[in-house]
DNA sequence: GCCTCCAAGTAATACGTATAACGTCGACTC
DNA sequence: GAGTCGACGTTATACGTATTACTTGGAGGC
């Protein structure tokens, strides 16, 4: 009770158990086989329990030279998607005794543009979404093990990459809509410079170009319901034959597209088919429910963390993109004969 | 280049600058006024820059006895709400040189039921949502400074609390619906044991009890769109006069209620008015847009972090609940004359 | 009876930092 | 010219842990 004000250390435990500090470390670190008798070990464990002893992580990290903590850099948390990525990454991390610290990218997160300063933690590695591009230069400065999420595999300077098979998702969307008979498309694209959106644009163009008689226009919008509403309304009200299918870069944009259609008196899917990408909770809250591409955010996070663990252990990370799946719901139908 | 494989330490910087390690610490810690000449200081800074020196946080934390890192315990991240709380808390934290580590509660986060083990960080304090109740006993074990979010002020054992004025939100909803003429209510309640939901139930009952001729039934549902769909459909299909107003504990439940109404052939708001609580992006994606209570999640997080900083500095945290605001949209209307 | 060896620990040390306590050297005072 | 003082540093130390060496008291072999 002499040191009741400060947290107990391993030395306090040692004193309480009548052993040396080294013995405490041995017992609690589970390295005591053949070094400490079972009875003494039990005495130590009991003392630790009585004092509610918790090892000082800072000291341990210093001694060990690593922290079992990694940083996850994401563009934002405002959507379930990256929340899911975090959850998946944190689960795998916990299974391996790691913790995950989050750095949601700079827009308004404070004066510190430096992800390492803001996340006050000593780190063993970094997982970064390519959408948080502004933080990346700072990250490359530190030579920490790095895994990139949804990033150009050929352009990431040797960092390991883990990607969703977005291109395949877009193929499935295009195939679905073409199969229904659509030929006039509008692509509602995210107004964000990122590889993952480039892939959508490129792949959609490629798929449609392969079918004679198709046309496609593109409108750009910030990733928000209201932003998409404005952009989609303008694009749909433009002169010329109206598109019959509206392919959106993600579900939020699709929700904005619904509102635009409503304003213009168009009915989904009778007058216009709409597709999304993500399969957020939003997708089934819409009326009609949204045909979209399901991305497994948690699996994405898990694979990201697994890849980082592989890098840390100097193993080769698993290769192969994560498959995605088209979910057909009520927002797509054959075009009405005009 | 002798130690090129390992990260440079302050001693390396000292050697490169031709000074002692202490001088490096002084200069980089900005405590050198009157102790080191300007020219020497500049030489040190230059050496640090050249070597891309970053102080070892583990060593610093050990020396300083604190980590400037706090833990945020939330029930889940799958909705924007707690993502917003995190964002707000992290912003204030960053402004004060703190970092925030996240612990989304146990459902499926791994074998470690212990938030401190899972978040591999040495902590200075904890902010915990009362909805993550299962983690709380573990948290109380450690005598860390604690701030509770949305928790019973009288029952939180002396921990500081920061609350949204949910009761006032419910009052506004009740007043709005009563003013429109509604008398038969259905309360779609979250099936989660938490103070914040108890407040909703209690306050709604109190408000309606004050008006003669009102009736209210209650249905419980897990907080998910599909869960709410099932519960709401059953409740609305029950015998007896149908409620004309459906008060939901949050926006997700309201989204499920929309689907239930649709299935039963009821139109919102003509046949039934619906209200939510949260004002997620979901609220304006619904058709008609949802009348709901806007909670400022980021402000909530900011206030939580401010309160924790106050506790850490032995100041009294700001008192007073955070005001909320009814947002009237298209999902509420006078009851149709039956 | 002496050497060996093992069980059961302990003493000592290093990790990288921040800071308190301590030099040293020149200029200035009187 | 002795004493004082400020400017500019340096030396030493502690934070709490994990781990590598070392000690010691016997038990067993021959």
C-alpha cells in the first residue's frame, strides 16, 4: 500500500510473491518451464491477480523492439465499407496478438497532416487504402512494412497489394444490363482520383465497346447522396435520347440517382435501370431495392491484415484478387420499348 | 551506414551532429532556449532530417509515464453514428497531441474479450459507450480515467458522463406527432439493453400519457433493417385498430419499418407516419425522406474527448447534455380520417 | 567422498528517451 | 586579479520489462 497511487509493476508483484522480478517476467511470459517450480509460479500468478497487475506496454515494447500494433489508413469512416475493413483487419490482428490503430485521412482531422503523429502509437506496419492518397508520401518516408489496399499492383513500388476484383464486378454488371437489352448507358462516376475508380471506368468502357450499337455517357459526382443527385439530374435532363441504364460507381451515388430520377418523374426500373457497387445497408433500404455488386469489406480487411502479417514474417502474401458478386434486385429490368 | 538496417536513434543523430544525445533531445523537444546555441540547434535539426529520425514512441512513453493515447470503446462501427463519434473524438485528440485507439465491442472481434489486450496500446484513459456494456467490467478493473457516453449519470459510479439530450428529442417527436393529430402510436424499440434506449421508452410513454385519448403499443427489434422489417410487419398486422404513427428508436429501424409498410400495402405518410432517430445518410435516401431527430455524432465525440481531457487534467468536465434537433421531412403527416 | 549435473531461481543488463545535476569557459564587475 | 555569472553543453540516471548469464543447494553416479 506504499505505492497505492501508481500502477503496480512487475517488481511489486515480485515483492508480494517473495521472488525476483525476473521470475515474475518468466512466469507471466509463460517461459518458466523448467526454470521455476509450479508452486512458485502459482504464487506469482496469485500475487499478480491480487495486485491487478498489468504489464507496462511501453516498457515491453521498448524492450522487445516491436509493438504488435499496425496503422490502418482509410479515406473516411463515414460509410460502412471502411468500418467493415477495419473490423476485418482488427479481427485478424487480435487473433495474432496485434492491435490496429486507425487513421482516417486528413479532411478535417486536425492540424497534423502526419498520420504517425496523429496516431500516437509506435507501429510495426501500415495498411493503407489508395483512396487516402494524400497521406501516402508521408508513409513512404518511413520505411515501415506496407500493404496497399485497392491500389495499382504495377505502380505501388514494391509494396504488397490486396485488391477486390472490381473489374470482374463491372463485367458482371455490364453483362447483366446488356443481357436485359440495354444499349444506352450513363456512367455516374465518383469524382475521386483513385485507382479503384479508374478500373471501373476502364472496364465499363471496354465491356460496352465490345458490343455494337451501345453508347455511354459519363457524369462525375462527389461521393455523397446530394452530390450524386445534382450530377445525375443534370445528366438525365440533358438533350438527346435518354439512357436506359445508369451504372453508379457506388451505392451512395445510386441513392442520389434514385432521388434524381424521382425528381424527373422517372420510375426505377421501368424508365431507367440503376446499379450500384458496395452493397451497403442502404442498398436494401431503397425502393426498389438496388441491384449492386457485393464487396466483402470485412474479408478485404482480413486479407489486408494477413498480407501485412506475411510481410512482417518475410513470407510472400497470398496472391489473387478477392472475388465479388453481383446481387440482382429490383432496380434493373429490361428497357421499356420506346 | 553502419546501422542502416535499424531505425536511427537520437544517439545516431547526436553523433551525426557532433553533439550529445541530451542535446538532441533538448532541441527536438523544443526545450533548448538558453541551453543550446541556435547554430548547434540547427545542426541537430538538419541531422535529424537527413537521417529521417523519428523518436521511438515506446521509449518516450516509458520515460514520460504517459502515452497520450486513449481508448474509445464503441458497440460497433457498422453505422455512421459511431464512426462520427470516433471522428470527433480523434479530431479533438489530435489538437491536443493525443491519439485515439478504437475497440469495437466483442461480437466477433476475436478471442480476446479484453479491450486492453486487443488494443495493444498503453493507455492514458478510456471513453466508453454504454452500449458496449460487456466490456465495461473489464474496464472498471483498471483504474484508468473514464468517460461514459450516453450512460445513466446517476448510475455510473462517479465516472464522468457525456450525454445527448435524447429525452428532449423524444419530446420533440411526440409533440410533433401529437400536434399533427396522431393518437394511436406504435413504438418500434431497439432490442438492446442500454440506458439510451430506456430513456426513449420512458420519455415517450411519459409524453403520451400526458395526453388523454392516446394509446401506444411497443414492438422490439434488433437494430437492423431486416430485424425491424419482421417486427414491424408483425406489429402492424396485429388485430385491433392500426396505429397511425410509428416512432422508431433509430433510423435503421425506420428503414425496416418502411419496408414493412410497403409489404402491407400501407403508404408513408398517408396511411402511417414514421419517425426515426439519428439522421443518418439513410434518412434522406428513403422515399419519402424520413422525419427524424438529428444527433451530432461528431460533436458527441468531441465532447467525450474534451471531458476525458478535463478528467486527465483534474478539471471538472463541462456539464450539460448535447442538444438535439427534430428534422421534419416527408414521412410524417396528419392521420387520414378513418 | 568427490565430481557432475540439474532444478530453481537471481543478478545484471539493454532497449531509447527526457531531464536533473553537474562542468567549463569566457566576459564582466569592482 | 579574484569572484561571479551566464551561455552552452555534457554526464548520469531512471522509466519497467525480457532475457542472458550466473549462482546455489542438493541428488545421483562411481
